[in-house]
């Protein structure tokens, strides 16, 4: 009997390479400072004519090619993003149209940088009810919402998209276990203050730069250190496995220095931590599927390997998934 498996992966990053010196100059920092604080050396930023749906569409096409299916076979398209093309309609509707996926329902999920894990959960549930194939995409274009003078944020982010195709199969990667968490009491750590119903756009909000992405970096680090090791231990116990069994760790690509600290705390003795942030920086909801696709295309993943995906981001939210490749 077949069950839901990962049939293919795909990714896309824009052509434009932005160096640390270029992004750091308006913020008053240089390459050495950015590298020491983040381990990021460059990032990709979208061209002026590109929107989030354009990045998502290209990643989707690459994933469809990898899976060997057509867009007409899709049952659902889910785009995880916190930088949609527009407040409405959903960015997924543009992707559905671009792909001519006429039989697919399409909607967005916003769980910020953990969005791909939330989308994975939603896709599993949809396929359990309706069958067929799911396309899930993490896509973000943060370069449009960064304050170029804020060194706490502008040096961290790049633009990109990553995608997965899920569908029925008897072999191939499968989702062994998955869990989601939200800690709304920490929702002030990461936000774009204005532009919604709480604080609509006005001349004043524009003048006060309240439409830029803001982050309490120290608060986010404390959140990750306080929650992820405990959540991971509980998650692996629920999944019926132990840290020694994990062969690959693919976390949200937030900050290289922070990830090194987290990996040490998790104590996964036989795991390789995969990172793409050195060249792509933090790509938001795209970072986990983009990094998974990179590992896949580099032939780093082997049948039977256990892969731990760990997302965390605004909300604050956290999601963990255990994949048996």
C-alpha cells in the first residue's frame, strides 16, 4: 500500500549577488563584522520586476521536474510566506495561475520562518482527505521590507524559494513525525508593526519607518536556546527515536553563529548540520526547503537516513519534522 512521500524537491534564488560590504555600508558595518556575527558572506536579492510569487513559481517548476509530475496533477498548493505579493489575494493563487495548476486549491500560510513545517503539516492533512499531490513552497523576499540602516536586520536576509512535492508512493522519503508549537506571548520579538488592521498605513507610520521588519535579536536567541533543545528532546522521544539515530540536521538558516550554539546544545553525535546561509543568508520560510534541496542535489542524503528539520520564527513559532529519506 502506498502512503504520502516526498516525491521531489526544488529551489530558486535570484541572480543578483549582494556582498557583505554592499549591504553593510548603509548600516555602518563591514564584511568582517557581518561574518563574525552571522557567518553570512553574501546573499541573493530579487530584481525589481520580481515578486515572491515569481521566486515561488520557479522553485515549484524545479520540484515538479524532480518529482516527474505535471502541475495538472496537483490537488493543493500551499505557499508559506510572510512577504506576500500583496496583502490579498494569497500569493499561492498567483503561483497556481503561473503553473496552470487548474485542479489545485491554493492558499498561503504565515508562520514566518517556520512556515514550511506548518505547510508540511497542512499538506499531509489535505492529502489524507483528498488524495492526489501537494506542492508546498517556502518563499520570502525580505529585501523589500528591510531598513537599510538597521544593522540588526538588513545584514541577515536574502531572497529565495524552496519547494517539495508530496504524493502517494510505496518508496522514497516519508514524514515519520511532525509537531508544531506557537508561543504568542513572545509575538513582539519579530514583527512588521504597521500595515495591518492593528496599525493601518498612514503618513505617520510611513514617516516613522513602521513598515520595516524589526527583530529583537537577543530575545530570539534566548527563545531558541530556551525552547529548541527541550522541544527536540521531547519530539524525538515521541517519534520513538534517539539523538544517535539522526544523520542530518536541517535547521532554519537564521544565523550561523547561533546555529553552531544550537547544534552543540542538541547533542546529535552522528548528524551533519547542513547550512546554506553562508551564500544565501536567511531566506525566511524558504531556508529549510532550499537547504534540503541543496543537500538532495549534492547527493548528501541516502535511503534510510533520518533527517531532522527544525523551524523557528515569528509568532514565536517552532516546528519539527522527522524525515526518513
